[in-house]
C-alpha cells in the first residue's frame, strides 16, 4: 500500500468541547480540516501495530465522505482492522457497545449529537477509548495540542471508494475493513438486560407506544427492537428513516424540538407511552399520556425501580449525576444506602466511576441517562428501562411519577437556555456573577437567602484529576438552587444555561406548574445576572 504524507498547517479552532469537535459542515469540508484532526487523534493515542478501531456515525450529511477519509488514514497509521457500521452508521451507544464487545483499542464516532445536520448544519467527531467512553480530558487536551503543531498527515494513496453497504471483510492495503451490522450487537445487549417477555406481554395487551426517531440514527434500532423483537405495531415508530439532514428538523428530544411527538402524547386518544431520541441516539425523552417526565426525575425513578429489571436486580453500586442535574437521585441513593456522586457536565466524567465499580447508573438533566452496560448515555436503553418498569408495575407513567414524588418529595426543576448570544455578553454575565459572590452572600431576595455561591470544581475520586470552572452555583437556605453555565457544545456564538431547582416535600402541591413554582427564582436569576440588559434577550430560546 502506498502511503502519502501530506504537508499541512494547523487550524486554530480544533479544541474538543463537551463531546468532541463540533463545527459547521462548511468548516469540516475545508481541505485538510478533518484530516488534521484525525491525525491529531492518532498522534495522541500511541496506536499499537495492528490495533482495532470502531468507526461509525449518525448518518448526517458528510458522514460517508468522512468515513472514506478516516478509513484511508487508519490504514496509513498502522491499524490492523476497522469495524465500521453498515452504511457508515453506528449510534453513539452502539459504538460504545461494539468497542467493549470486540475489545478494540478505541473508536471514532461521527456526530454532532442533537445539533441540526445537512449542508448548512453541524458535523462532529469524537474519539472514544477502549472502555467505550469519551476520551478523558488528558487525551482531548493532547489532541488539541497536537492539532496546534501538526505539519503533516498520513493517508493511503488509494483512489477507490471502500464499499460500506455489504456486511463482510475487505482489504485496504494491509488493513481489514469489517463492515458490521450496526444494530445486532446492541439489540442483543438490550435483550440481556431487560425483561423482553414482560414488555412483549404489555404491548400485546393493548398498551400503545410511540417512539420518535426524529429522522436520525435510532430509526433502524427502534424498528428492530420495538417492532421485530417486542411486537409493537409498525406505526409505533415514527420518523424512522434516517436522513442526512434529519428531514430539516432539530433532532433534540425535548418539548420544543420533538413537538410532533408531544402533540400526539398530549392529543385526543393519546398512546400510553411516548419517547424520542436524538441525532446519535444517546439522549431520551420520556412522556406519558399528557405527561412529561423530567430527565432528573427519570434518573431517580429508574434508580428507585431498578430491582424490577433483570440486569439490575442485584442492586446498584452507586449513582452519579452531573452537577446541574436535580438532587432527586440523591434522595433515592440515601434510601438505597448507596453513594451518589456529583460530577461536572459531560459524560466523560462518569467513565472513571463506572470503570472503578463505584456507580451503576448515571444521568444528566439534558435528557441523558445510562448505566455501566456501555460508557455512553443511551437513549433506547432508557426507553426500555421505562417499558420494563411499566410492564412489571402495571401502572401508567404518571402514576409511577406521582408515587415517586409522594415517597421522596419533588425536586421542581427547569432549565432555561439562551442560545446564540454574543460571546462577550455571555462572558460578561459569568464575570459579573463571580464579582458578586461576596455581595450575594449578604443579600435577601424576598423569602430567599443565599447560603453559598461558588464556581463548581471537581476532583475525580479515581484518578485525582481536577476540573475547575464548571458552573456558577448559588444555593439558598431552603435548598433551592440556581446554576449558571456556558455550554461547551454550541457552534454559534455562546449559549448560556440557567438551571433552576427547588424542593417541594408536600405532595399536596403536586399540580404545580414548574415555571410557576420557580417564578421567583427565575426573576432572581435574571436580576443578579443582568442577563436581559446584557444580551438584549427578553426570554429564553428553549425552556425544558
Ligand atoms: C450539553 C448538555 C450536557 C451533555 C452534552 C452532550 O452540553 O448540557 O449535559 O453532556 O450536551 O450531550 P453543553 O452544551 O451544556 O456543554
Ligand atoms: Zn447525542
């Protein structure tokens, strides 16, 4: 095989964010842009000769072209075999599953998650290590450093296209390209964790479900699992055809962007259960009939009911949640007498805890839930967990949630996102908050009195690494909390997130609307941050 060494110059903007490198397609398509980043990955991970790599993506625009380039670069960089999903497809949790099952050296996942796709949308790439999880900061920092000094990359000098559409092996120089079924290994793993017989019985008894794949990667997975293996009716899965531009939609499973599903679940003759997943299949939204389950509550309810599910009936080692996620899971951990860890935002912080056997379940308020079955959050896994709980408990979604609140109290919760604001204004808000820490400690806001304010930092209990600047927390004496954080995944300007939480122990308050219940905290947040004045925004872009 002829290997070409191509001279190149660094791009200055290849710093991986919360989950890999995400940019507009136009940026990724520039000559050498993708190649530079891929070579920076390979240069940062000391690839042993003949190592195995997993490769796949969420099928968005530029997926296939990128896979061709990466295969040729993998061959030129000494990999022995690349396992690639048929058609270049692998959901993020399926990629994690395949890395673990076939014990590969790592994997490259092509996705910008829930960001829109298409020629004017976003593209992304991230590297996962042998445990199946996102590369830790040590590696992402090394990749960024390598990207700043790169002067050449290696690529196989082969003009022909590698066929991705037929399962089986072929040769690319000395390297083997194994095209694998993207769904089979993952579906098998799900079947090993959940009581498929109980779910099948539930579905055959008239329990109706609707899963919205949002024209993204989970369509083929959902069809195989819900329809073929669990016997759900064919119309249970909507928008199941993956499209390079996600049908023009925004594949983010929340109340704003998954509105088609929301309308069905809040409409007349609504099904019993609704769920959606995002572009790359790692997020989930859970709905009951006319009912929304917040992701923070979902994590807590999954933890409290894990004993009903075969894969978890022996108990949980512990729970981890990201800092902005509500403390609902903490209350369950106390009841189960297991530890609960609070980590910075982003899935990579959960990996060490799971590898060390310290936690079984983890979750984020941003519609991410998962367990140690893989090292990524997992949308369909969460949906199956709920279906298993519903099948065994024989209660509706709303009944399960209300019973949970009655037992543990309710952490009323909401997140307000201000997307695409000027970077200077966003930084100004964060700086102002820091400057005000001292004054806030003295301040009273109606019934609210500040107990503490800080910028969250985390010391990893496994490897001792420290992550600072993870979000401004303002805690009040009654246990309420406001968190301000700048997003690490946006590609346009800055996104400022405000997370609001209060605790309601009294079940008589159950019918409270979260926005109403949090109204006073919301106005405190706006007042102390001067957000409206500094950004000119009258209201958030997305409320969840
Ligand atoms: C967002 C979410 C975060 C999640 C990440 C990747 O990151 O808030 O919880 O891990 O997407 O799905 P952010 O944009 O806030 O940095
Ligand atoms: Zn995602």
